[in-house]
C-alpha cells in the first residue's frame, strides 16, 4: 500500500516530465556554481601564494575549460526550461 502511495505522486506524465526538467535545472545550476567556486578558489590561491598569473597556453586552456563548463551549465538550464514548458502541453 505504501509503495503504491509513493508512486502515486508521479501518476500523471506531466509530473514525470517536470521532474526531469527539475533534474536538468539542478545539474545546470550546480555546474555553474561549481565552476564559479573553482575560479574563485584558484584566484585566491594564486593571490595567497604570490604566484605570477598563468601565462600562455595554460591560461588559454584554463579559460577555454571554464567557458565550456559555463556553456554546458547554461545549456542544461535552457533544456530544463524547455522541458518544463513541454510538460505544460501534456
């Protein structure tokens, strides 16, 4: 009985699709937060150690990697929004 009650929450297909949208949004948000946090920690560590700024290829790779993580995070947010809008059509 309790198993049926717990799955009864997702009885309607729109709720399942909306749960999927929530998953996309959570993953995208966490990815954006983690990337920003990693950037701040790296800058703080470099300032603390008094290390010279990254130079050449290392800086370019670092910036490209961050840009890709930001793009993926925002893409997850957009997909979550689109899936949520699609759930209203069900």
